[in-house]
């Protein structure tokens, strides 16, 4: 059969060598979905000329590997540095932590005020029949969320 390659489109592609002994050997790539009604993959066929050009280019780069390494080492932190992104992530996390801490503090305060309000109600002997400033101030300072303050 031949070798199995994974195409760029993530579909399995079968590679088949035709006429192995022939001087004009040709490789045929067949998408496994070609005959099952699915879309054919768009994987390009690499002919021998393209393969040879790739080998030539790769070997040119390889022949200058020392220079490539030096150049990469000198620019990698500038091109691929993450310190600014890390600082941004830290600042966003710090801001979010502040927001969450504030929300927690507010929720705890609301719980405390509501608890005091319920305790104040429990201390009453019955419904209020007359306005008294003591009652006003006592409820005003303990009112639950939604009833002012």
C-alpha cells in the first residue's frame, strides 16, 4: 500500500506508490472520504519538484545554522517575550480580585444588617401601634437591603 499521512484537513489520506519499478514513479494521494459521499479533502499534492525545492531551501538554512541560532537567540525575547502579557494578566487578575473582594464585603454587610433587622423584629411584642423615634432609629440602622441605605 504505502505510507499513511494525516492531511492538513485532519482527514486520513492514503498514499499509494504506482509502478514502483517504473522510472516515472508517481505517488497518488486518495482521500478516504472520496467515495463515501463526503467532501473531498483539500490537501494539496506535493510533486517531486516541490519536494526538491523544499530540500534545497532547508539545506540552505541548515548550512547557516550557526547564524540562524545566533539571530534567533538575539531576538527571541523581543519577538516572543511574554512579560508584558503576564503583567497584563496579573493586573486583570488583581482588578478582578478587588472587585470580588468588594462584592464579598458588601454581601457580608447585607447579611449582617438583615440579621440585625430580623433580631429587632423578634424583640417586638407585637405590631407597632404608635410612632416612636427609638423604633425608627433602631430599624433604620438595621434595615435589610432594598429598604433603604
